[in-house]
C-alpha cells in the first residue's frame, strides 16, 4: 500500500544493496528494487516499462540513461522516467555525499534529469542510486542523500512523486497535467512574495500572469472570447522584449485587418531581428483546428501589402494543409521565392515558455529552421 512509511523502507532497502553485493557491480539487483519503490508511491506494476525508447544525448560529454518508465500503457505518454546507478571509485563502492563537493554531483544530476525531461517529455524524471535520490518535474529540481533523509523529506518526496488518480492517456491530457504540476510547484508557494519569472538578456516575463492568461485562452468558448484572449496573451509575450513596442492592435487597412503591429527598436549590440525591417506583423488564431494554407496565404498578402519582411502567426493548434497545398510548404516557398519570413508560435511553444524558455530563443530557432528548411 502506498504510504510515506513504505517509501522510507524502500529507500532503506536500496541504500543497503551495496552491503549485500560487496565490491561486485550488481545492477540487476538494484533494478529489482524498482517495482517495490513504485508500488510504495501508489503505481501498479503493469504501469512499469523497462523497454524505454530514448536516445541519450552525449554532446555535453555526459551520458544520459533511462532504465524504466511509468506510463498508462505502451502507447500512452511517459509519466515518469527512472534512472538508476551505483557510485564506484576504483571498483570499490564508496559513499558519496550529496550534493557533492561544491555541489558538483547535484549539478550533474540536474543536468542529466533536465536533458531526460526535455527528450522524453516525461512529467517527472527520477534518478535513484545507492546513495541519493534526485528528481525533476520540468520546473524544479530536488535531491537528497539517502543517509540524510528525514521523515519530513520522505513525506515531501512522497507527496511530489506519488501516483495521480489516473495517468495521462494522450498528449493533450499530458499537457494539462504538466501545467497543473507547474502551478503547484511554482505558484502555490507559502511565501506570498515569491517572484516567478523569466529574466534573460533579451527577454523577461512574469510567469504567473502568463500562466493565468494561457488558462483564459484555453477556457475561452465563444469566437470573440477566443480571439480576444489570444491577442491579450500575444501582447503579453511580445511585451517581454525590451526592444519591441506594440505599435498597433486590430489595425484596419483598406483591404484587411492586422491583429498586432510590432515596432523593433534595435538595441546596442543587435539581435536576431536586425535581419528584418522596422515592423513585424502578428496574426492570432485561437482555433480548435490547425490553420490551413488558405489562411497562411491571406496573411502573406498582409505582409506583402505592408512591405515588411517578418510575420509571426500565433496559432493555438499550429498550421497544417488545406486545398491540396501544405501550409508549411507554403511558408517555405514564400521564403525561397520572396525572401520573406513567417514563423509560427503554437501550443507546444507556449508550453516551453512555461518551462522557462524565452520567446526570443524560440523565435531565433524558428528563423534558423525556416532559413535552412528544417522540419518545423
């Protein structure tokens, strides 16, 4: 039965494996402790999968590994990844303090779990060894040495990692769960003065305000509510650029209406926007369906008429194809033929903002993708 006491006992079992195995590496013995651990957290054994599809990233010089995953069934999104390892020095098991000298071990664990989280899109990424447990929920990293765990710390781990009422069956359910984790982790803190924000060189954003506005976008029902809420959210995210001014909203021209007109004021040192002109047009589409090629062509007409070089489509459900022509191909041809760039900011991009990524980095990457014809 799931309980804090059961979890504490399994931590003790895991910490004691080194005494039972002596100096010989026995990873299978360690992995056999995983089922009991996940049951102590309230998960069923049939939700534990050892055949995890995940290609480790090694470009940073560190090896990433995933030994098991928890998910509803074989086709559903991953809820939790579990990585296991022993600590050895010269073939001898040795107790390694956590977070380590000058927090070295903690930094390595954090980097590993962030990479696994980004690659697998799991709600939780857990690393458990014979000396420590560390976990990352997409927004916050925590870790403890097993030998130093207090009852209160075990309770905190149990409350964070325990099984939810149901695991997500689809990517849409997974997105909702991820936002709830974010809200619980970052926004419902005992300290009422806590400041949750993105603060980077080219971008800043109040994540509490952003999250509230994003929820309004998702809950909007009427067409007017949908349009107004997404335009408000778009103004918020573009106001995060210190060098961009929202010059106009719902501007009517002789032939069309432009949702947002942005004016770029180049800062000293320059930015990615230096490759384009003074103005940027933004189109907002909070539709249940994806934006098709016909709508993309209409926006291209607005960009051409205004004689600007950069357009941004903020579309909740991205773009797709209509009328026999793919919308992505339409934008690629537009760049190649007319040397003008249109990028799309969709739901997945807004989610990366929740995770702390700046819109500047997102747009920079999308411009790169457009220029070099990468799949968007």
